[in-house]
C-alpha cells in the first residue's frame, strides 16, 4: 500500500501551475475548433494523488463550452468510458447477465455454492468494442459511446457537435462521474483555451486538497470502511482501519462510504489478490478480462444474502474463502453498500478488494 506523503498548499499551487503550462502547450489545432476533455486526472498529476492513496473519478474540465460545429477531443489513460446518450439518457450498467445460469461452481471442499442456477454475469457487451480513436458527429439523436478503453494506449475519441444545447456525458464504469458540454451559436462568446486550462488547474488543485484531508476521517467502532469517498469524485483506495481487533463472535460491518464512486469487494481466502497463481488472484483477474464472463465466486456473495451473518473461520469453504460480492454506494445499482460478518475462531484474517488488489487489511480475532 502506498505511503502517504504530505501535500502542502505550495505543492498544490505548484502542480496547478504545471498543469496550466502543459495544457497551454497543446498543439495549435486543438486551440482553433477542438477542445480537450480528459476522463480521470492527467498522468502528470497522477503521482500526487497516488502519494495520498487516492484517485479522482472526474472529467477535466467537468463543464466545457464550445461553438456549434466545433469538437471535443476526449482522452483517458485510466479505466473510464465516455457516454453521450442524448437528452435525458443515463449511463449504461457495467455488469449484465449473460443469459446463462451459473452451473457446477463448487468450493475447495467440493460443495456447490448457493448461487448455482443464478444468472451468470459479464461485462456489458455493449461496451466492447468501443469508439476510441474514431471521429463522430453528434446531434443527440444517436448515442455516442467510447466503450471500455484498450489500456495502456488509448487513442482519442473526437466528437463534433452539430446542434446547440446542453449535453451531459457519463462514465459507465463510475456512474456518478458526469460532465456537460454546452454548445452555443457562432456569435455567442465561449471560454478560450486559456480559460479552460485555468479551470482544469483550479479543479485539480481543489481535488488534491480534498485528497489531502481524506485520511483525517475514521470509521466508528466495529465498522471497517472499504475505500473512502470525498467530494467531486475523490476516492481513497485504502481500507480504514488497516487492522481491526475484535473478539470471537463479535459482529464486524464492512461498508463502502456514502460518497464513494467506486465498487469494491471484501474477500478472505488464499491470496494475495495481486498474484494470479492464488485463488484470490485468479478471481481478481476476472474483473480485468471483459471478454470472459465474471467468475461467479468474485461477483456473488459467498453466503446467501439473507440469514444470520456469516461466521468466518480458516476452514470456511475448505480454505477460509469468504466474499462479500460486489459492494457500492451508488444507489443506481441493486448492489448493497455494506455487509456484516462474525469470526468463529481466533486468528489474523487478511482480506482484499478483488477489484482494487492494492486495497487490503487484517482483522485480528481473539
């Protein structure tokens, strides 16, 4: 887990100035009729967020004004999409049923999981393949969808707006991540390239200040925060507290904070989650392979959602496996925000987020 590094006001101001210089140095072609919107923070500023274990799920700039007939050049270097659905349209779900049931999935002890017969899930096939690298004209009559980015190299999506109006665009991976394009007539003033650069610099400075203060909050007793959400899409990719001490039989609640735009899991078992040779590593890799169905052991809670809290032991499911399934605080999905468990045997239990393997912590049970 990354070591937190102090971010001072001077650091924030310096980074903001650096971003302004970089944006102003864009080619002259982008200055005339094309403006740039980035999904996620620019790579030059990324290490400043990483230093305080955070990411920012936002567009830069979030709001942009252009003249009719001009274009937006959407770029990204992170796992985001750009979705222009038209007036009143909404973001697409990231995970959908395949139309086939889960069959024959058993635990390490040879027992079938409860979700046998439930719908098999997959990354939404509408998001593959996408439109990165294309030039598209947009009149709000037909959806423009970038699709999932083919990381690490992603070609820009250039969209020319052919009618006036105010249009909202979304990230389908992070549904609360939105932005707007205001398209005005040729005689209506619009912010210059320099104005937009200053807006981006101010937005980044503000978000870095938010990220700097996120570690100051702490969850209540017997509650573990999986991630930490701040304003404007700033998310801390860490678990608080890093160590939780409880007694046998004492309930512990794992929750995704209300402001978070991220999805997470809480998963115990053979790990670590960043090693594909382990069980948790294989399940984690399932989230990064949109061409294949999600492993149902990663997507679903390992125990039936209803009933008494699960009692975790080193031998649960034969190898100590327990999974919360996908959790989020978005409100636009049917997924829960929190789950409560107990521990039926003393020991030190390490858990991971399968979606963000860098996130892990331990529960010490006496």
